[in-house]
C-alpha cells in the first residue's frame, strides 16, 4: 500500500499541468471571450499598481545613468557657453572704451578749433608720477613743433582745462610737468570774487591757492567758485600760461596762521588718473604764439 503513492502523486501533478496547458491554450484561442479572460484581467488589474511603482522607482535610476553617459558632453557645452559669454563681455567693454575715447577726442577737436594759437594733439604714453615728481610723457616732440614751456591743456570747446607745461623735449616725445607737482606754481584768479593768488601743487592733495588779499569774502554756499589762469607781466617777462584756462574749483576756504592772507584749496579740473589725450599750445615763452 505504501509503494504506489509516489507514482500516483506524480501522475496527479502531470495530469494537472496538462489540464492547465489545455485550458490556457483554449483560452488563448478564444481571446478575450475565453473562460479565463476574466481571471487574466483581474490579475493584470492587481499587478498594475505594482508595475507603476516599479516604473516610478526605476525610471530616475535609468535617467541618472543616462545623465552620467552624457555628462562630459554637457560639461563641454557649458564651458563653450561660458567662453562665448566672456567673449561677448569683452566685446561690450571694448566697444564702450572706444566710444569713450571717441567722445573725448571729439571734445578735444572742438577745443582745438576754438584756440587762437596752433595746438598739437598728443597722447599720454607714460607716467612719471612719484613722491618726487608728477609728470607724464606724450608722443609728440620737437619734430612736431613742441618746445619747452609750452602749455598743455585738455577739455572741450566749452572749457580748456590746464594740465601743465612741457619741461623736456626729444625728437618724438616730450615730458609734461603736471600742475600737481610740488614745484609747480601758476598765477590764478577766482571767478567770484575776482581776486588773484598763486596756485601751487601738492601731489596727491588738492592744490592750494594763497597770497589772496586778506579779508576776501569767498562764499561757497552761493555756488561753485572756479579758479582760472591769470596773465601777468613782471619786468617785461610774461607768465607761462595764457589767461582763461580752468585750473579747478575751490573746495575749502581757510585763513592763514598770521591772518594776513586768505587761502583756499582747489580741486583740479582734470582727472589725472585717466588722462589720455592732450593739446600742446604752440606758444613761445611769455605767451606769444609761435
């Protein structure tokens, strides 16, 4: 009784598998109207949420690995875009600088046309500013008609602003002493009141104008007070600069220690930190045109 049982069991399993295959085949042939169609639909409906969850979980992982594959390409594209942006910024900056230079040259040309003496345009090519001297070098020299003591200006047709004067000349360059130099002095006059004095350079600090008549009332609350060059003649010798060149604007008024004179500090009209284009007035020593 014990021996036949395994064979019966195996036979039963084979019989069930065969029956299942027959049912599946019949259901497959009958399509959606088969007897197992409803069961299949129920199973698919039960598995759908699980499939969706698996897809949601695995899709970011797939995207991540796909991104890793394309990462070098994206990095190169990013670098190319950054390079293009840097080039664009450089082009914009260069265009702005050219526009600024053009505007300054046009203003200088307008000034040149208003000046009585002939004027030679020049470009500042070097700076000798130090604690001991305040000078610049320009790209015009004796072959261009430049000579020692010729005034140097900048500005526009509405205002000629004093830069300094030529102190040394070579054939193709010249040295200009700036009004900031501590050894430089120029005779000036206030716009209001019309009082004269001596304007001296003080390097990094504002210019100082002293020897103004004591008791001179200089009121800065009523508007800016400018300082212009003033012509003079002593024993037949005229001053180096022609009259009417703007030196600067009064920034402070103070009395001398001995109360015998009034002094003022003068902010230069020229921004020497960005000085680039100038005009050299072709005047002989004493202010006469060459």
